[in-house]
């Protein structure tokens, strides 16, 4: 099928990731780096603050996955086993991958895995208490001492799982770039993807929702809600 057959032309650009998704992604990367640094340098006061920030970011991503832009919605990119298997076959086959506006079938579930392990990390941190009992999560007093110590052990163990998931993510990005000649980083910076022809699931231009963007006011409201929930948790725990 030629570019003209699909209504596009080489060099066409389509919106892929809107500003809220891009901000979430890079703020989460920075926050995780800060969490790692503060944990290794025993700066637990700052570690907890960054943990609250991570929780707010994750809550926002959950909200945005339901009420956000087209590409951000879980209902759009979570697909069944047949779609995942089909994408894996395309990965191992020679040649370029089929065009995708947002997450592919495999990448969509990778997002879910990453969100789950990060939520587990933040959740255990809320209940954890350190070895000497001097620092504890805001909900640690709600559980027994044994449960708080178990939360700390799970918190440490889950961090190893996070490292594995992040490493797989980086390797996958490099695979797509080197083997499939598909740059996944640039769209996460610019928001746009340049195509040789248009995908079948959308047009290159149009209204706000048709083009893949959702109103920024909605994102600001959901971000404020996420931040407010975390602030309430910290204040009234």
C-alpha cells in the first residue's frame, strides 16, 4: 500500500504524546533518579518527599489513563494476547514494524507492569519503617511493627524488580532504534512522530480530540486532584 493509498505522504507528522504525558514521563524519570540517590545516601527526609511526588505522578497517570488524551487511555492501548503475539512476530521478522500512533500491543502492557511495580514501591514505602525506627512512612503507625518492617523489606526487594523493569525498557528502546530504525525517544520529547505514511487509526490533523490531544485544563485539574490526595494523605494520616 502506498502513502497515497492511506491518505498520507512521506514526511507527514502526527501527534503521539501530548504535553501532560511527556511531562509525566520525564518528571517520573527525574523523580526515580532522585529516589535512588537519596536512598543510597541515606537522605530519608528528601526520599519521602520524592516518594510523595512519585505517588502524585502515578495517580495523575491513572486518572489520565481514563480521562486523558487518546493515546494515553488504557482502553486504547491495552490489547489482547493475539495482538501482542502479532506484534512479537513483527519484532522478530525483518523489516520495519507496522505503524503505531501510540503504544504498540506489547508496549501497552509494559506500561501497566511499570505502573504496578512503582505503585507497589510507593505503597510499601508509605507503611515502611527504617531499621532504627527514626524514619517511617506516614501510614506506618497504622500497622503493627512487624508489618511495618515487612513493608520495608518488600520496599527494598521491589526496588530490584524496578531496576529489572527499567533495564528491559531501556533495552527495548535501543532495540527499536538500532534494529527496527524506530526512534521512540524523540516523540516523547517533541510529542510528534514523523511517518513515511499515515497509520490507519487516525488523521494527521483535525480538532483537539481528533488529533490526539486533550485539553490542558483537564490535565491541570487532574494533576491538582492527584496532588491534593497525596497532600491529604500526608496531612491526615
